[in-house]
C-alpha cells in the first residue's frame, strides 16, 4: 500500500475508534445502550410461584426462586424475557425460597426446602451448575419442620441463613462447614437478614410480636432488639442494606389501613435505635433487590394462585 496523508489519517482514525470501543466494552456493568427501568416487569413463567429475588449487576438479570417444586430457578431481564438458570431439576426437586448472588465468589446461593429437609444449594453463577448441597436440617434433627428462608454473606465469605420454622440462624463458614449460629427461645420466626460491615447481623423476626434484632458476629449472645421510633413494626420479609447504610425492607404484614409498603430505616447510633427515613406503598410483595441507588424491585406475591402464568416485578423509588 502506498501511504499518503489521506490514508495515514484514515488509518489513525480507525485505530482511535477501535481502541476507544475496546476500552469502553471492558468496563464492568456498562451496556452499549442505556438501560430503561420499567415501572413493572411482567413475565410469563407458569407455576413459578416465586418468593425470592436477587440481581446480577454484571449481566443485568434478576433471579427468581420457585416455591412450587417443579419449576427451576429462572432469570428475567428488564424486557421480561425468561430463561431457566438451575439445571438440578431431576437431581433434587425442592421448593426454593431466598436467593443471593455472590459476585465475588461467582456463585448463586439458594435456600431449598422439601419434606422434612432444608438445604443451602450453591450454583455456579455462569453455568447454573449445582456445585454444593449443604444439609442444614441435619443440625437440628429434633425439629419437625424446616424452612430455610433467607441468607447473607459477610466480608469473610461466611454465609448466614435464617431457619424460620426452626427458630434458628445457621452459619456456613468459608470452607462450607455448617453450624447453628444463634437460637434463643425469645426470638422466633427469623425471616429477612443482612450483614452490616461493622460486624453484626440485622434480622427481622416476623410473627405476632415482630422485632428487628441486632446480633454481633463475634458475640451472638449479646443480641438485642432494635428500638424503632414512632413506628408499629410488624416485621419485614425481604430486607437489604443500601449504599447509605440504611435498611430497606418489604413489610411482612399490612398496616392498619391494609396497605403494604417498602420502608427504609436509618440509625444514628449503630442500630441501637432506628427511625423511618422513607416509605413507599406497593402491592403485596415478599422480597426486594437493589439495582442502583434508589432503584429497587420487589416481586409482587399475594399467594392467591401458585399456578399463575404471569408474574410482576414492581419498581420502587423513594420520592
């Protein structure tokens, strides 16, 4: 090729464009087109009956559990497209509850329940391959019923799991060794759970006398109820800790007017007390996941039709 000023400029421009595209595409969680966050994502998944939801910021998809035993864990994108995630349907058909994406360790964690058994399943986040089954119900053989309900991962890769019907919190260490972490007679029906980077858990105990409980990781016996100011706390189902260090939860029961909501709590004394900082009415829902600051989605679930064909993810953003 004979190089002229014109061909040199064209070649230089081509290199600049290709280099810019390469640099842009290698930034994590960035799409070539802007993502639209719909107010409602309606998706078709007959008989899915989801309870748990979590989000993968790398692939921009939600994961939905299935309380019905036949459907598998699925993924749903912002356009409502559905794909099967888990591939263990024939191996262990169990009802799945709470889910958690663990991007750091490339795994999806799932609470699985069946007759007289409760497991934590660990899947490869990329392939959906079932890598580990951890039997938690074997730690409390005297119990008649089990419901492995929700879970969280701490900074040391330990997993904490609520056992709602067995009134217990389990711990699975980084080597996947399970144990009973916390169990006290006065604390019953643990539900949603989060880990605070200051070294404690916040757990919603949801029942007739619901409470939010702070449990230090290094001294669980020092657990104490968080006093929530000017609020008749009826318990949370799913909860998360947002980028402001505030607790965001889906109400477990309706208020006096029959309304359900997503509520944000803040604390100025390291969660000895808390108060409401935001609230948004929603349809009856179970669990919640965060997409970005002040953008959340809940899974609408009123338990009226476990075999429904269509389901809805509702966006929540505080005013």
